[in-house]
C-alpha cells in the first residue's frame, strides 16, 4: 500500500467524506488504483479531467471538481526499464516504468512487471491498469 | 529595486567528506566571509539550503551554523526545493537585499549523503518528485529522467552517443577542477559500456551522490559603498518558476516549463538576450538534463543541443562553454549545495580566478538550477563590473 495512504488509514480516525470540499485527495486516487480502477477529477465547468490531487481546475480555475471513474486502458507515452530500483522494488528488477495516456488526454504513471528490456515495449503500446497484486500501480500489456 | 552585488562566494571540495553537513556549511561560510573581506558581524541574516537533513537526523541547521559563526542572534531559514534548494536560497537573498530590507545576507548550501547506501540514497532521491505516482510505483530518480531521454530520442533522434558526449565534456572540465568529485577524463566508450541504471541512462550518464557545501555573500550597493568594498560581480537578473511536480501532469516530456519561465524572467530582468551570455552553469543531474536545459534556455534550437556538444561548441574553448566547473556530473551534486556551488564557479570565472578552466573574456555568466524533474527552477545572471 502507498505509505502515505497507510498513514491516513491506519493512524487517523478522521472521517473525511469523499467529494468533501469538491476536491480530490490522495486516498481517492490510490484506493481506486488498488482495485485496478482509475479515478480522475472532472471540472464541473469546463469538463477538464486529470488524475491528480486537485482543488482547482488547472485549465479554468473553477473550484468545484467531481471525482469519477474513467477507463483504465491507454497507450504508453514513454518508458524506462529500471535495472536499479528504489525500495521496495529491489527484487522486481528489471521492469518497465511507464507514463500512460488514457482517454481525453489524461495521463497516469505505473509499472509493468516482467518487462525486462527495451525490445519488449514500444511507445504507443496498449496497456491496462490491473488490480495491485504487487506494490504501486500495476499495468499489463494488452494486444 | 536596488542594485545587488555578489560580494563573494566560496566552497568546499565535493566528494566523500568525513565532516557533517553542519561542519561543511561552516567551512564554506568561513571561506566566503574571508574572501568577502567583511566582519562576520556584518551578516544580518542567512538562508541555508539543505535537502536531506533527515539523512543525518538533523533538521533546522540554520541556528547551528549561525552559532558556529559566532552570530547566533542572526535569523536563518532552511530553504528546501529538492536539488533547486541552493538556487532558491540565492533568489530569496537577492529579493531581500534588492528590496532594501537587508544589506548583507549569507547563503549557505550544504549536504552530507555519501554515508547512505545506494538503495537508501536512490529511494531518498525519489522523494523529490511526486512520490505517490512515481517512486511508489517503482520509478527511481534516474528512471524519471530516463523517460525524458527516451522521449527526446524518439522525437528528435538524439542518440546515446550524444548523451555520452555531455559526460565526456563535463569530465574534461572536472579534470581541471581541484574541488571536483571526479577528477578524471572518460571516453564515449566508457559511458556507453557503463552499467545501465534506467534504460537508456547509464551510470556514467548520472551525477554522483556527493557531500559538500558552498556559500555566497549577497550585499547591497549601499553596504559596498559605505565599506569601500571593490564591486566585482553584480546580480543582473533573477528568475524563478515552478512547473508540474509530477511527470504525468505535463504534456511535453522533452522540455521543462519551469526552465523556460525562469530563464525568460531572468533575461528580461537583466535586459539581455541569451546570446549575450559568455558561459553557463546548468543543471546536468543526468546527461539528458544538460541537453534539455540548453534547449529550454534558448542556447540551441530544440533537438540541436546534442549535436552541438559533439561538435565541441560547449567545451571551455567552444563558442558557448557549458559547465566549465565540470557540472553536477563531474564536479558533483551535494544536493542543497549545488545551486550555490554554481554561483561559486560563476564568481571565480567572472573575477578571472578559474585557473586552467578559465573561460576567455568571461563577462556575463548564467546559473540554472532545477529541483527534481522541473517542479522548481532558479536562473540567475551575473556580470563582472
């Protein structure tokens, strides 16, 4: 689990309603990605979307944002193959770390286990977010 | 705004130190104060740049430094903007003196990280980006720049050999710098054959984890006049900007928005064109970062910087020397000290004190300091008087 999410869930008894203050919080995003789902903010004025911790719309400055599930399939914008990893991915190397573009130009990041060389992945490849069976946001290549 | 002078700047050697960040900042400050020819009591306030104090179980470094300088009453604050902490601290000092609030400010950047094992250091560095999205899903700090490198190669045909040429050039400069972390020359082949860290970036595309400190004294014209101090270097332009802290929140993977904004602000402030600068110290935490920096600053067209490095145009004897100090790559990257260390190099270049790496006829120098993947950027322009 995301350390920061763990800190919120385990160590506080705060009851913050989702959508309170019309903003999107860390836990709104990462509770969803754990289940292979993507939650984005959507501006109630201009319909701009993004996967981000957000209080004001980046495009128009509106402060009323909704929080909705969007499609979890997209294409790889760019990637790296990690051969030296940060904690707790040390035993997973090599693997791909990717930036993915979803529908409506919304972008998200994550990793793909078992992709071990640059020959195994191309910019433009289609990928899908899956349920977190490993740490972080886990993608899979789809055909 | 009042005219502001860089009265002096000095640093420690970069590398592995058997001193704490606190000791290192004290040493650099003492050298800068001595070089300035002022009394330590003339310092009215300080900004301390330090990013990973927790690695030494010591936050709130300012009061400790001020006490060791014998001026515990002087106010100090730690400025943290990841790898841009130093440049940001210079900016704060500039603003405070230009506004007339203070006459003399000490900026001290310092870091001690070499005692951490590679895994811990790698993990700490990943905290500078958007950890929830990046480090938490397995991206190391080099991994983030590796995605920019792949995009740049994909869009502009930049090659791994061009990236390697940046490292080779910076090591040539660092070889001439007796304070550099690495004082040895390397070849293109050495870079290409070094271990892959995050494809396409290799170990020799990456800067080291260094310890070290640097300090600068920023002073008002009134103070310079009153004390009959020789005006050698002035701060001609100051620019600061932010950019999306997360990689996925930006549309362009081959450019740092914060560099473009901060540099345009600094150039406008200095009332000069980028072609007017004689040399620059830019933020080359990875070889790709130097290429992107030169293009975003406007020194070269997009996609042209790699070729320019191969042609030798950015070497000390080239038409626009970049990182004569050796840069982060060879001189080293003691995170909080880095942005202040760039100012030390500019001070020495503009006062003709750079010995074997002296850039000929250096009159205007630029510093470019980036935090993490571009969430922060500071650009300053200095001129010899």
